[in-house]
C-alpha cells in the first residue's frame, strides 16, 4: 500500500506542478503585454509634464514608471524559470531533495510568490514545494538566508525601496529623448542631489539649547557626595563649613544660588513677583477663612436644633387640641 501511495502522490504532484507552471507562464505573457501598454502611456504623460514645465509631478510619476519596469523585468526572469522547471518536472518528481541545477529557479519562484499578487499560480507552486521539500526549506528562502539561492536580480527588481535619484534622472532623460523634447535637466539634477533631513525622528539639533544646558561646576564636591577639604592659609586641610550639599547631582546649595541670580526676568514678571504676599500673610488669611467657616457651621447647627424644637412644640400643641375635642 505504501508503494501505491507514493506512486499516486508522485503522479498528483507532477500533474499539479505542470498545471500551475503552465498557467503561470500564460498569465505572465498576458501581464507583460498589458504592462507594455501601461508603460507607453506613462511615458507619454511624463513627457507632457516635462513639456509643460511641471517637473515636480514628473519626478513623482517617474518612480511609478521605474517600479513597473522592475516588475516587468522580474516577470521576464520568472517566465524563463517556470519554463525551465516545467521541462524538468520528472527530475523533481524522482528525487527527494531539490536538484542543485534547479535550486535557483525553484527558490526564485518561492521568493516571488507572495510579492506578485497578480500571479496566484506561484503561491500554489510554493505550497507544492513546501509539501515536497518541507517548511524549513521554504522559510529559508523567504528569509533570504545565505544558502537560499534566490536570484539576485529577482530580489532587486521586487524590492519596495525607493529608487535612487540618479536612476530617476536617467529615466526622465530617456523619456525626454524618446519624445524629442529639448529638456533642461539641471533643476531636476540639483533637486535630486539635495539631502533632505529626516523629520520623522524630530530635529537633530535644538538651536539655543546648548547654552542653557551647561553643566554645573562641582568645585567642592566629589562623585561620592562628601565634602572636599579646604586648604587653610597655614597649609592644613579643614572641612568646608560654608557649603551645604544638595542630593541633586552632588552640587552644593551655595553653588546653585549664585547661578539663580543671573536670570533676568521681564518687568511684568518682576511686578507679579512683587505683588505676591509673604508666607505669613497667606497663613493669617487661611486661618481667618477656617475660623469663619467654623462659625458658619456652628450657626447652621444651632438653627437646625431650633427648627427641631419648634417642630416638637407644634406637634405637642396639636395633640393637646385633639384631646380637648
């Protein structure tokens, strides 16, 4: 039974592999023809933008042109690899390991499968090879490990990174020459040669912050936070009694106080500081407010007691009148 299962599985793998490869080749040819028409239309649009003097729009559109050209070149390589593998399906079927001469073609197909959404047949081929050679074989190719064997051109053409400025300028010159335009590329060349600052992570240098972030001088403190001895005129070392240490950055209070005198406040800030009452006046006002609040609370309590007494007297009088009747 095991021999029959192996023979049946081999026949199923070979049939599915040939079908997927044939469909992928046919689909690639159709997409190539469609992409050729798209590229011609895009070249014409860029030439119109250059002729109208709208170079910024042309610089943006040329990136899409380069991306389409890269995909076109990648599909051309994939078509050759699919034809190569299709002709050697019997060899793949008869061997348990991937043949050395087919390693680059099979690895490139597996690598390109998730990156070519308009070629679903490549995903089916990837699943077939995963069943044939194991998931570790496919993961090594997807992660581009050193022994993956993926074609270098396939990796570059299917990359999503932005094209360099030199390539964009070259393609724009080719388009202008193709449509017979006398285009001056000096402005675009200078624009591509500029190095734009990456603002996603914030500015690299904060202007005016260097002067305000000068470190304090630790004249009479060391790294352990203990007072350094002061040398007297006689040459003996005496403890420094004029410095009180602060736990912040091992600096002394006498070192921080002179630095605070250097701040020049604006006139309106000085006026506001002068109008602030001293701490003693604030405490007196707070005590007076507390006392008045206590008196108000006591008065409310007495009023509530009087109201309760009046209500009790009224109830007694009402009961006496009822008994007399």
